[in-house]
């Protein structure tokens, strides 16, 4: 059983290395072409560094706020459920 868990961990790590390598190569190609490094679109408006379009900046901001809100809700529920009476 221990060997199965180790093999699963090795496969997961190998998949992560392949995915991150592919994303890095794709991102470098887009940056060299002057496109948004996040989505590959030709940006009409960019951030102050000129590498990412404002649509992607706005999407990331929304995702971070939503993630923070969900974490806060989950923490509140966990505290409510496990709070000693």
C-alpha cells in the first residue's frame, strides 16, 4: 500500500512538472510576440509593465476576492461547527 502511495505522488509530481514547463514555454512565446502573458490576446490596454491585459488583471482581482471571501466563509463555518459549547 505504501508503494502505491509513493507511485501516485511521483506521477502527480511528474504531471505538475510537465504542465508548468508547458505553461512557461507558452507564456514566453506570448511575451516575445508582445501579447498578454496570461491569455495570449493582443492587449488594447495593459498594466503598467505592458505584459498583461486589463481584462486578465480584472479577472485575477475578482478571483482573489472571491477566494478570500470563500476562505473566510469556510473558516467561519468551521469555527461555528467546532466551537466548544
